[in-house]
C-alpha cells in the first residue's frame, strides 16, 4: 500500500473532525475522498502530509511512519493545496526552478528538473510568459508540476479543479492520468462527482468525520440499487402488466417496478442482453414499446443517498 491509515482521530475543542478513519490506497492508483463540507477531507489530507498532528491513529505514506518521521515522509510525497502556490509575476520555468532550489537542488539540476516537469504537464512552450497570463487550467497544471519537483511516490491533490471551467478541468485530469500511468499514487479530495468517476480507482466517502462508504465508483452505485430500465409503452392500460413482465425478464436486484401513465421503470442488473430480453418479453405479450433507455445509477445519486438521512456505514466488497 502507498497509504495506510488506521484509527485516525482529530478533535478541535468539542468538535470531532476525524473519528476513527481507516484508509488504504494501493500503489499506482487514484483514491478520491468525497464528502460534504466539514466532513473532514482537508483535515485528513493535512494529517497525512504532516501539516496537522492527529490526536490518535497510525499513518504511513510510501512506507514511512508520518508521525514518527515527518521529515523523511515529506521527501516521499508531493502536495498541491486548494490555493495556488506559484508566483504570478514569474514564468512557469522560473517558478519551478525556484521550487527546486527551495528543495535544495543545485542550479543545474533545478533547471533540468524544471524543463522535465514543463514537458510532463504540457507547458513546455510557455517560455517566460508570466503566470498571471495563464488560463486557470494552465495555472493548475503548473501547481501540480510544483508538487512533483522531488518526483514523489505519492501526490496529494486537495480539490485540484475547483473554480476551473470544463476545459481546464480536463487539462488537469489528463495530467493526473499521465502521472498515474507513470507509477505515481494519487489521493485527491473533490466536490465533483464526475471527477471521481473519471479518475478514481477507489472512492472513500467521509461524513461527520467517519468513513461511511468505500469501493470503486461502480461498486458504490451498485450498492444502492443498480441501474434502471425506463420504457414507454403504447397503451397506458397495460403499463402495470408491462412493469411486471419487464421485471421478470430483467431478473434485476430487489426493487418494485413502477408504472406512471405510459412510462415504466424497472431496476436491472447490468448484464449483456438485458434490454433485448425485456423488449422481446413485451413483444411476445403484444405490448407495444415506443422507447427504451437503460439508465445507469450515477455516482451523484449514490453519493446523495450515502450522505443523506442514512448515516450507517456502507461496506462495499472490494
């Protein structure tokens, strides 16, 4: 494991921010920490990156005990916080040389490392252009590059695309994918469910300082009821019959089918041929189908269900 956390606890006065958090992140993977504001995401990242000391718990990053050996741990990871860390008046290369020198690299090595990183994040052609003239996506990619100066084994990204437009967000996503393809482990916090679906191998949902769900995006969506098959039948008088036939043909997870006018909704399991099986069953019964759509349960829906009224822990098999 690149990251191992056990029993992590942190309180501020009478407020419990982290309440026995356990987390494991495999090497070369992306783990997304999700949760509403105040769930403990940023505090967890601050503890993992030596910026905050927990009240209790065990934390290992890249094989180093963060609490006992913080200086050694800092040589193994990079951190990109929510606020930009680069200087607006300097160019991209100047910024990275500055960061490299702050990490005690000599001048020649610092310049070489800056050039490597600019190429890696797609900013090699920016020259001496001041960072203040960069787009939001370019600035954020430069922030990521600054976190990679020491070629860390683990990179922490705290809400890396907040405030970016869709183009800038995708620029950062492409950079993260390239890093992971090269072997870097990434732990990111995000408010964007699409971001977690696009990037994460595993998702950990925090709520009230506790882990309330964990698993792959697909496992989390399956855990709350799977997908839905929506049909529009020609005869509203046969909608209820169509719902029963569709449910039997789909062989999906438990959940009552619904019929509203001509629209029929049936829970289904994602498997090859399920749509064809349902349509054939209705056709054999003489029920005309005007439209049929298979709608996957989204991570947004899973997230809202998990962090809604039900506060019980949801265990999703790995």
